[in-house]
């Protein structure tokens, strides 16, 4: 693909992406019905329990605290608060925090700033514990031992003959946590519990950069609605209330997802709510069957909180895999990632896998690309004749255009013949862009030498420089524009355009560099063949 078409293609592609994203934000359907009912239900805790909506003076969201329980597994270092049994902090032991950072990535945290991100559950009804009730635990610290596949953390609460155990079960090498309630009604009257699961998050942290924007906000899935995203601004304008018998609600950010997954078949109502100027919540609430005196019930649920690894998401809950959002071209991007993952399984290096995938794609599209290369090579051969026409007709553009069209007809050249192959390839290139941008597998994945994180910017900008040089070489292989202003623009365009790649993840730049190098070789090869044919034609077929 020549430099001019590459520039136009990327500008066109990015414009389409931005327009589509804006259209989706404007047109996205949001199910809305009386949000006040949910707030009223959540506020209906007994007098000795504070409302689930905790607002301190000065409008700051405040989480109540009592005692912390530390939990360590092979993938997590977690902190559970005895107030409500909230999951207040979650450190991912197999994921680093940031570029070249040796500390672990903290997904959940209850720090007031810069981030508040916690997972809460509670029971509503007479003598039942909301997320503000105080639980007790047999120990202050738990650790998954060698040879142990799961770790159970049991929290207990008792009041007026009703006892409730809230049980976290962590599993080895899994980011899905079982969170079960065991409710025992030892009182003299029946109780009617309601269970809710929610995530509280601020609207300031985990936002992408201006050049590489990413989504942070709510998300949910049901069989009827399929996967949906909710920006915090949408939660404020049109709070969600949606009934279903299955599905999940969660908080989505670049590379990571947290989601509450209630028991399948349990009727639930999804909700969102703005708590104050910077705090929001998303969750579900379900009414349980009445529990007679002396009866007990177990209410299972699951909480997924971790990286958006396809295999883990698919194994946890239906629809969770859609949180790896490749945009409107998922139908193209998903198979591309499948191929990329298969290549990685063979070479064990994501950078090498990107190179080999690029080679496969270029090979697959070569029959189409060759038409474009031939068109450019033929135009290159005509360049001296076109320049002569320019000298002959000067500023008479009409005669110049007519003479050019005569040459094209005589030589049987269609200058636009190379456009269709490029248009056909645009969906693949856009899908590749989103696939490489959204794959957590590339996060902190090393390539070689100075590239130790394919999801981060090249620390020494070597790949962007190579990218710029490759574009300059492509310009040299293409016919020089007859218009002097256009010629100057196209001389500087590779340098200006390649500057954008200084801010792109190294994995994306690596793809473009390899793509350009292969394109240069292909264009050079076709140029050479067309030039040889032109010389043979001039010599009358004599060697």
C-alpha cells in the first residue's frame, strides 16, 4: 500500500471509528423504569442498619470500616472488610501495575482518591445484614497452601435468632470467586430476604489517554439485551432498571472486568445509581422465597474480577467474553485473535506471533494487493510522459487532463484500479487495530531487546522511527505527483504521519512496520517486473 493511500486509509478508518463510536453512544438502547423503586428497596434496611447508600458530610462517599481480613492465593492478594463483608482491595499477583513497574496491579481499592472501586453484597429485610452490618471471622488472615485447590473464608452475623454466613471461596488459578450466603432462620417468625450485589466505582480513575481512549464504566448482559455498556454519564441521565432471570452486571475497564453473576434462574433486577458527584454503582437485586421458622437456605453467586482473558471469561459465565470489545468488527477480529493465539502457542512470543500473522494476512491479500501495486508501477513508468505533458500544457489543466486520459486509454491503465483492493482490506485492518489494542494477553508481553511490553509505547521510539523510514521508502517507490504542492505535501506526510505512532502501543506499531516492509518488497518486485516489461516493449520485444 503506497504512502498516499496509507495516509488516506488511516484517516478514513479513524474517522469511521470515531463516527461509529459517537453514533453508538447516541443510539445505544437503555432500559429505564422507575429507578426510585430500587433505591427505596435498598434503603429499606432495619433501623439498626445504615442505608446501603453511604454519604458523608461534604458530599464525599464514605465506606464504613471496622477490621480487615487478608486473603492470599496464587492469583490474588485480597482484603475483605468485616463491615458488610465487602471485598475492598484486590491485588492481581500475575499482572504488573504499569509500564516497567515492579509492583502488582491493584484492580479493586477503597482509597478515597485517586480510586474507589469495591464489591458489595447485602441482604434486605427484618433482622438481615446489609453491606453495613458487622460480620465476624474466625481468623484475620487466610492463605492458599501448596496442594490446596480452594480457600474458604467464612464471615458470620447473628441477630434475633437469624444467623447468616457469608462465604468467599477462592480457587487456584481462577479469577472467579464463589460468594454464597447461608441463611438460618432460628427465630419464631418467617423472614423474607432480598439479596443484592453491587459494584461501587468513581468516574475519574482508569480512564484512557486522549490519543488512545478506552472505556471505563458499567456493563451488563442478559439473553434478551445481549452485552451492553453504560457510561457513567448514562447512569446519571437514565438510570438502569431491567428485569431478567439470568445475566450479570459489572464494571468494565481496559483489559479488566469485575462482574457479579447471581444464581442462574434467580429473578433479578439490574440497577445503576449516581451516589454523589464522582461515585456510581451498578448491581442487581433479587427477592428470595419466604423462609419459615427453623428453615435454612443457601444463596449462591459468583464474582469475577480479573483480566479479560477469553478462556477464563467463557468458562465463567455466558456473555462475559463480549467484554473483550473489538467494536463493530468483532466478527473479523475474533477469528484474527484466534489465529494469533494459535501462532503464539507455537512460538511462545506475542511479538513474533504478530509478525507471522501479518505475513499470513499479506499473503492472503496479495492477489488483491498486486492489482494496486501494478497500478502504481504503471503510473511510475508513465511519470516522465506525464511530466512532459505538464511542461507542454503548463497551466491549462483541461488540456492536461484530456491528454492524460488519452495516455491511460492507449496504455490500458486505470488509475483507480488499485482503490477497490484497498477498500476490501479496510475491515481487516480496522479489526486488527481493535484486536491488538484490546487484548490483555499483550499487556506486559515482551518481544525482544528494548520492547518489554507490547501494549505500551516503545520506550526509545525505535519502532516509530523505523515506521517513518519505511513510509519514506514507500514514497520513493511510488510515482512522484506532477503537482509541486502535492509533491511537497507527500514528502512531509510520512514524517508527520509517523509521529502519531510515537503514542501507539508497540504491538500496533510492530504490525505496521512489518506490514510496510512487506509492502515495500512487494511494490519493489512489481515495479521491477513492470519496468522490465516496459523496456522490452520499447525495444520491440528484442532482448
